[in-house]
């Protein structure tokens, strides 16, 4: 676990202990909330982004030992500077599409990572785009564009399609 989102995902794996979520507070802090069937949503923890502190709310004391342990383990054993990091978005880089409107299967061309570098692969279907070799992070795209001529870098920008 590195970020607060990682912590929330781990806590939500404990189905029996309720649902956890983060909401931004008034002072640019992030509040961890717990929701369960027997009570209203209640604040469990306050992660202060701009302050050198964090706050425990009374609700934490009434939660299951494993939840308490995971939250405190996160607080004490992770780098506060990375609590609020967002994961890099991921993209496919589509550089061509079949123009035949009556075609049953829509084929596209896209950049692909290979052992020898990058190449453009032709005749890809939708299911190909979930494979790792067709998925690029923002930093990988910036590195690619840096090594391309300006006109090709523009094509990369136009062909970026976020992977959901």
C-alpha cells in the first residue's frame, strides 16, 4: 500500500466490516469514512494533506481489530509524501481505423510495445487493446513523443484513448 486509495481498496476487501470511502474536507484534508448497515456514515480518520499531522476519530476504536491495524500500519509505515499520489492514467495509442462503414468487424492500428522497441500493429480488434503490450502510461507516451518528429508526436496526441 502506498496511497490512501490503496488503503481504501484494502479495507473494502473486508466485506463484513462495512464500506470505506474518502471525501475531501474543508481544509484540503481527506477524511476516511465508514458505512455499515447498522449506522450512518461516520468519520474514522483525517489525513491532512498540507499539515504535519493526522487525526483519529472515536469511530476507529469501535472497528474490527484488523481494520484498526491496517489503518495504523498504513499511517506509520508509508511515506506521507505519497499518500495523495494518483496512479498514472493508461492509454492505447490508436493511429488508424478502417473506414469501411459496412464492415462487421472494426479494425484499428495502434502502437505496440515489443522486445525490440515499439512498432505499429495493423488489424487489431477491440479485445487486443486490453493486452499490456498495447497499454501505455502518460510517462511512456511523453518519452515516445520526445523521440518522434513533431508531426508524429501530434498523431500520438490525437490517437491517445484512455483505457478504462
